[in-house]
């Protein structure tokens, strides 16, 4: 099986007595983990780094590195048989995690099929534990950047702890450093769901399928169109769930939408996400043990199934946050904004997925603000697309955030297209050759059209 590698970091952390200040899962997340048997919110297990064995590196970002997990070995004390002894909730959470991933390495690494031999038999209803990954702050960072990465990871964990949705990446455990290395109490790694690919990779595949040109049938073209619409509906459904909890993602892009081993869409990378309605946009999570208790207060999420934040509410949040290509104009210009900035970003993602053409590819970086952000230019809408799709995109990327549909309305619109008749669902036949072949649609200058005749104006707060 080969030697498994561990990320180089200190393995010892405070004993299990400090686990009581851990982050708590929402009630629905705890119920899904134990088949609905839990009647109260369960804290997220706090692990030692030595209990998570990483196999290989999957990717790296500005602050964190993601590793594929080979096995999880939770060090559990012997069960006390005394009548008066009861395990604390954190201890119960660790025991549940140990039981859930006891056969992880066996299921995912030992029963690999060998070509030429029949596959090994499995027991009926024998399910594999979900594939997981280790997201860890890089120890090679300078002290200030390491602290920033730890705060971002704590902010991401606090958001994921509130979420239990099939299209949002799940959180299984978190970890801290030991007290003796100057990093006491900091959340330095998290065990999350493992993804197989991103939407960016999927777009490359769809582009190759489209490149078959005249050799692809009309039926295959329609199936390819539906597959992309279903994918976009899943992303919109995840945003609907987040916005219902008063959470704004702020970095919707092809790089932050992925697919797990079962090809289920997963929204991930919540480092820039914020819970609206808080007193400040700056993370309230300091790098101390006390901050974990404050996160637990925020994410003991049984009472946060809904939010008082409305879709059109605006907040003074950090400007120029996210990926500029997908960023809403009010975010880029430093104006107050709310959850509908995610709707604008989703519109650009939708156009790229449906057209399989990268938006704003011919806009020079120095001219992006004047041409796109202030000028109101948007990607070209193919005239062969259904009217419902074109009308939806025009509303979603409107420069006036008040005119944009809510994420719930976006979900309803896509569902209406999928449930409607074929004439309102598929592109017109006259546009299929140019749209689904290697031919690109004709462009003017940079392939952009104006989303509104007026330039961007600051919305009323």
C-alpha cells in the first residue's frame, strides 16, 4: 500500500478536557450523521494532528494546503463501566467520528480492483465512509501570514459548522496546535469532504464534448445542455440555503465549485464568507482559545435555521473581495452590498458554463474597472438560447442590485425551465452548429454587450 505521509507539524494538543469549547454542528447535521438519533447539537470533534494520516497533497492556496486523508486514528480512552460515569458531549463526538471512519482505509484503499481478476465480494448494504481531506494552514508561512491563515480557516469553519446541505462541502473535524509552541488554541486544520474535480475542469470536459461538432447528435446536445442546467441549479440551491441563513459567500467562481466522488456538486472555500448582521465585517475570531468559545456561540446552529437578513439589505463590508472577473460592481467599488452580490457572480458563472466561453477574455486588466464595473458591459447572450435563460441572466447581472432576483427566484426559474416544454428549454436548432462546435460566436471588440444603458450608480443604503 506504500508509506503514508504526514504533514510536518506538531502532533500534541491540549487534552480532551478542552474539547468542550469546540464548535457545534447544527441539529440537522448531527441527525444526518447518526441517522436522526441525535436530539441535540453535537460538538465537532477536535483532533490531534497525529490522529490524521495524510497520503498525498491535493492542492495548495494562499494560506492552506489540502491533503488526501488515508486514515483517521482517534485515540479513545477505555469506556468506563461504572454506573455513574457518563461521557461528555465532546468525547461522544470523538467516539462517533472514530466509529464512522474505523474502516476508512480498508474501504477506500485495500479493496482496489486488480485488472483481470474478479472484484472482491462486499457485504450487502456495506457503505463506504465519505472520502475526506485535510485542509491545513501551511507551517512555512511567516508569523503574520500564519495568523491570518488561521483566522481565515476559523472563519470558514464557523460558517461550515452552521451548514448541512447536500451541495455544500461538509465539515467533519477540526484541529489545534499544542500549547507549547506559541500557537495555543489556534485552529490550524480541518477535516472536510474530499472533491474529485472542480467546475473549471468540468467546463473543459464539456468543451471537449462540444468539440465533436457534426459528429454529435441533437439528442446528445440536449443532454449536455440539461446536465449543465442541473449543475447550475445545484449551485443556486446552495446559495439559497446560505442566504436563508444570512450568509454571503463573496467568492463564487468556477474554482470554488467542485464535484465529489459521486459527482455531486459541492460549494466550497468559505474563507471570505460572512454572516451578515454582525457588528463588523472583520472576523470576530481571534487566535486564542477564547475565540473557539465565541465561534461555538455563533455556530451552535440549532436556532439559526432562518435569518432576519433580507435579500435587499445592504451592509458596510470589505470592498474588492473575491475574484474580479465574477465580482459584483458594488463590491468592486466599495459600496454597501448584501447577499445579492453572490447572484451577480452566479450569473457570470452561468454564462461561462452555458456558453463554454471564458467571460471578459479580451478586456485588458487596466480597463476592467472602467469598461465592466463602471461601464456596465456584460458577456454576449447567444440569440439561440431560450428566452427564459436570457431574461434570467440579464436580471441576475443587473448593475442595480435591487433589480436582481433572489437566489430562491433563480432556483425557481431554473426548475421552471427543466420542468417546462422542450421549446422553452433547449437552444434553437439554427444556433446549435455554431454554439456546440469549435466555432465561436461572432464578437464585437471583446464579445460584450451593455447590461444597462446607464453606467453604474451607487445604490441607496
